[in-house]
């Protein structure tokens, strides 16, 4: 399982769905994060490269800092 913002997100879920496992990230916020990180929404978390994961982590952290 990948770990983003202190939450284990499932590897077999699409990125946009997996991001909703993080408290404070809904479907629309997850789509925005994917768009900003240049990650395809329907690509599974387990298929992402480490650089894509790092970019997702960075974008999620910046979104959660606004709360």
C-alpha cells in the first residue's frame, strides 16, 4: 500500500478514488490534485512511478495545509 499524508491508500484503486481515502479530500478535490500533478485519474496507484507519487504527496500536503 502506498502512503500519502499519513494514510495507507490501496494500490488497486484508481488514483482519483484512492485519494478520497484521505480525510478532507473529496472526489472533486482528488480530480484537482490529479490534474495539478499531471497524473491520469484512472491510472491505478500501484502503476504510478515514484516521481508521480512524490508529486501527488506534495500536492495533497499543499491542499490539506489550506484547512
